[in-house]
C-alpha cells in the first residue's frame, strides 16, 4: 500500500473550472501523493474530464491553482508550462491515436517532437514501450486493425514515451469488457509499482476504482463541487452521503417512490 501521507506530487487549491459563464466545478481542493493512484470520481456530467483538462494544461481555470511539485502551473509562462507538460503522460478516453499512422509511429510521435534522440533510438524506445504494454507484435498495425483494449494499450504506450512522472488517464476502462478492463487495471498498477509513477485516473468504473486506487475525490453535478474525499473502498464502506452511497453501490436516487403499475 502506498503511503499517501508523503509530500504531494500534485496539489489542487480552490480550483474552479468551466466554459465561458458556465461553471462545471467550483472550489475543488485535493492533494495527490507521490506514487499513488488517485481517482477522480463522480456520475456522468459531474465535470471529471473537465477538471482533468485543467490539470493537464488544456483548460485554464477560472480560479484556483494547480501545483506540480512546488510550482504553480498556471502562473508559469507558456514556455515553462510546456516544459512541465513533458513530465505528463496522458491517455485520452478514445485512445486518440492518429488513424493514418501505424501503432509504432503513434508511440514515436512525442519522441520525435520533444526529444533529441536519433531515429534509431526513437524506434528502439518505441518498441520497448509497446512491449511494456503487451503490443510488441502489433507495432506495424494500423489503429483500425486493433481491438478496443489494444487501442487503449497503444495510447498508454504513447503516454509512457517520455517516461512521465505523472500519468493521467481519462476513463481508461471505458468501453472495455470486464476481463480486458481488469488486465488494463493490472497493467496500470504494475507501471506504478515498477516505475514509481504517480497516476491520476478519471473513472466511474467501480471494479477499477476499488481494485487499484489509493485515494480520490468525488465530484457532484448538483452542487458543482467535491462532496467526498478518500479511498474508493473507504467511501463505499463508510461514506453516508446519499449521492456517494448510491454511486458506490450502483443504486438509483429518487425522491418519490415509484408508483405501482395500473392493472390492465
């Protein structure tokens, strides 16, 4: 078990995010410990992915701060933010592979754009990353030839290309069958344990949340803020908030009893 009392790798203070005048989440604060797997939880429309976008530099927050180590990300100038970004690896929900490139070309892209390695070293390192996620035999395949699970693993290999300190995952098990999802969860945990990465994972998949996450926050769509903080297993067992309890136990919240059907 990771000691989540250690100095945070990430710290979010009073973050408010949205689009124009529309606030999606407000005044969200939490810390992500070095080497932990941290979950951003909540129902559909609660703003999980929007919050993640602000953490990885794709959406400037309306208020608040995101600290990477001791550095305030959004107070840094654009050049410095680009440097900080190189310590991030991101797996988007769709995998976001370039359809016109082979798998290995997709993985090699950040190395070509952001490293000073020669071509031979880029290809060799890309093959290593693909082997790491179990896709060593699929390097020359096109994305359209891959299954959903393989697309996610190829996207993960690309996210690992620059050896990031922090790995951000947006719904990694979305659209996967339970067995494939479990294998991806195991791979994420192995990467954390083997390389000491810090992982931030957006998810509403309960087996993933209970299986691999050390800590997390729960975002609420109605109040537009975080209403619970803790390990998903602890929230499942101990949190009394009705919204959190319903989510963790796959229950339906309703204010009125469902009326009986009228007789035919």
